[in-house]
C-alpha cells in the first residue's frame, strides 16, 4: 500500500482519507493526489456534504468516529437505506458477538 507524507506525517492513503473526512476508503483522495498532486489534494476542501442532527453538522466520517464505527461504511449504509437521519445517528451500534469454538 502506498504511503503518503504530508506536513511531516506519513501514513496510507486510506488513513489520510479517514482523517480528512472522506466517506470512502481513499478512492477520491487517491484520485486527487494522482491528478492534482499532494499539496492541492490535501488543501482543497471537500464539497459540503455534512450530515446535521440537532444543529450539529459533521462529515459522515466524523459522525462514524464519534459513534464508534471502525470506518464510515456502516454509517453510510444506514444513511442510504434507513432514510431517517435521526435514527441512523442515534440508534446504538450493534456489536456482533463472537461465537464460541
């Protein structure tokens, strides 16, 4: 996996993507880096695509971190399929129990 250094910090595109608030696994950031270069890719703001609940607007990635998701995929699924932002953001995350061997 390619690692990117920006402002003295080195990590994978996927981790940078998560940190910068992208809702994918690095696809958009990787595209931006390839076509724009690292500096422009990191410094160009994302289009406004926040999710608002009770007057607070955050990116999907920020909500996912706050709610304890490992990544934003589970929350994206909820938002796409539940059609109820309040429920998607307030219903507790179900943790799968490990089976006993």
